[in-house]
């Protein structure tokens, strides 16, 4: 390559094409147009990826507008794709010791399928709306699509905060999401327990119903976490990364006593089947749920049921959150399901209060002379 052919662009920038000298001495322009511009005294060059001079000038003008922004990344931003979002989130999860890496990878399977050939600069709000429409056409649930878009938004935010991209798209979630509000009353839960095939299933499911813990936290529980009268959940086994205490009282104590009877020196875990850690009880759960005519129940409904029981027992939000491990009041309240019977009881309390007010004798005070 020899000297470049220079042409005036917009403002302080310029466009040019490379020149090449042939064997006979002829000099020709070759390849696409390039643009050159300065930011903070440093020259930046990048290919316009076009042979059209006008298109190159428009690309240069766009870049000159971009460098006026408070944050400007430059050509490196153009190289980032959907996989960079996934890597950024996974790196953040590892840094924060979060345990949902599998969930990230699962959600990004769909995102990568749709945005495979998109650069991040191409993922605009309208492009995201097309993704949502495509997923709805595939009969995906609105809640599922919203979780996927939430991960997409999280990845953009992390890259923006790290200064790797200069802007991030506005991502609106779909309305009309059907939020699960399932729970199971104590009487029906007792029926469900009798339909379970083994004591091992009954113990871990009963523990979850009374403690409000997540399934993964109970499955990871080891005997070193259990003292005589209290369980101490270690931070590495807690989803929110914080330790938790659970006093051994009532049915929770009875469950742990039964597990002590089944304890094996070769097994670390409290909940096991013949010395092997319980990984899943979903098959037994589904069968039992159908037998009590509540086939739509899912194991996570036990967590919602526990929070509801905490509230009906008179526990404060703070007390309930300490037992269940909820990190924020807003999420805890979402789990506190109010049903028709709860509203009837609340209204009855109001009427009783008003009735007591009506029956009270009011003696007017005499005015002072």
C-alpha cells in the first residue's frame, strides 16, 4: 500500500480509500472506503465497509455525532454480539457468587437463536419487539419471554456500566403476564403427603412446606448444618448468599428426628434416598397432586404457602423473611397470597369492630359555663 487518497468528509473527519501501485506503475484505489476522525487528540480509523462514497460520508457523519456523547466507545463496540452479553452476565454471577448460571444459559439459548447474526448495535427496541412477537408466535408464555428479555436488559446494563458500549436500548416487558399464585391449604397438604410413595419424599416435601425454603436449599442441607435445636444454612447453599437460621420446633423438629434415624455415615446429606442425595421429587409430586385433584400444583407453591402461613400466624414481614430467606419486602409480599376466605375473615373483623363501636355508650360532656 502507498499513500492514501484523501477526501473531505463532514466536520473534522475525512474519508479515503487505500491506493495500490501496480507492476506497470499505475496507481489505483482499492477496497472499501475508510473514515478517519479525532477524539481527544487521538485519531481513530475504521472501515466504512462500503464502496459507495455517499454512504461512507453518512457513516462518518454518524460517528462525528456519536463522539459528542458523554460516553463513546468507537469501533470496538461494533464487534460485540449476543454472546458477549451472556459472558458478561456469567462473569458477574461468578463475581457475586450467585448460583443461577444454569438459568442464564437456558434463557440465552432462545436469545442466541434469534440474535445470532446481530451486533449489539443492531439490537434496537424495534428489533426486540420483533423477538417478542416471534416468541409469542411460538406459543411461549409471556412470563417466559419477560424473563428472557430481563436477562437481555441485564447484559446491556453490565456492558454499559463497564464502558464497553456507549448506549443501551430501552427494553419494555410484555404486559398481561400470568403470575403464579398457587398455594395449598394445610388439610390438602396433609392429604398430599399420604399419597407420596416414600418417607424420604414425605420428609423433604414436609420440610419445604413448613420452612418456606427453596428446594435447592433443602436438597443441599448437610448434617454439619444441623445442631441439636437449630439449623444453620451456610451462605454458599443459600440463593441470596446470606446465612440463615431455622429453629427446630414442632413438625420441623419431628422431620429432622426422623432423618436422624435414617442417617448414614457414608452420606453427608440430611435428605437422601438410600445414601444418595435427593435430586428431584417431581415425579412423586405430580402423581400425588393429581390424586388430590390439584394437578396444577408445583413444588414452589409450598414456598408461597409457607409465606401465607407466616402471615396468618401473625409474624411480621421481617420475621417471615428471616425464616424464608426472601431478600426484599416486595418479593415477600408477592408470595403472600390473599384468597377469598382471607377477605371474608378480614371483613368480619371490620364488622365486629364497628359493632363494638355502636354498642359503646357515649356520654356527652357538659359544656363549661
